């Protein structure tokens, strides 16, 4: 086998030209325990409350909720049986958001707004954060429009309406 310096030089030049000099720094942690849809994660020191985290080994996502001094409680969006102790968890740097708008009416979506009804992608107007402060009782509309479910037993026994009910206990 003959070694050609010109070919080696050409290969090295291509590799040097394609070399990515940008540092890829990611904060990762490890799963300490998992059960009942909650994973305890160690090592995510700068994670924000409500931040989306990823479990790359299981292909799942979760939301950081319980921030403690030595670990973080993460609510898992999916089957927690796919996650094992010692699995890697990485931050995304973004707070959990879901699609909102009229395009979601009549659609079946999962907890993150991804369609699971087989009707193609969801056409949504915007994305909003999941954890927001609820509006006060005064600006909310009261129940002002009946809503029919199409099931007579449900419509007769359980009135469903569009709006907000108030309960005042004195």
C-alpha cells in the first residue's frame, strides 16, 4: 500500500476547514431516583422553575418544578419506566410553552400540544407559557353560554357551559 502525502494533506485540509471551533457547553445532571412520574435529578444547579429538560437516553422531556438545594424534582412528560437511575438529563434553557388558538379546537393533543389524533400538524396562532398567574375573579366571564356535549345523559345530568363559575362561601 502506497502512502500519498498529497492525499493526506488534502484530507487534513478538509477536516481543518470543517472543524467547529464553537464550544458546546451544556449543563447536565443525573437521575437519582424515578417513580410516580417524578424524577429526582442531581447536577442541574442553574435550572429554572418550569424549565423544559430532556432525557436524551429515553427520548423524553420533563418540567423542572421542585427546586431543592441538592436536587431537582422533574415532572416527566411520558412513561417514567423508560428512565433509569444514572440516566443523563440536560437543560434546554426554555420555559415550558404550549400552542394555543382556535386551531386546537377539535384536536387531540398531548401535554405539550403535540397532535396524537393522526390529523397532521396543529395550526396554532401562538405559544404561551404553561405556568402563568391566573386572572382575578372580576375580569373573568361568568357562565354565559351553554355547551352541548352531544351525549344526552351528560347534557341532562351535568350542565356544561362556557365561562367561569364562582363559589362564594360565607
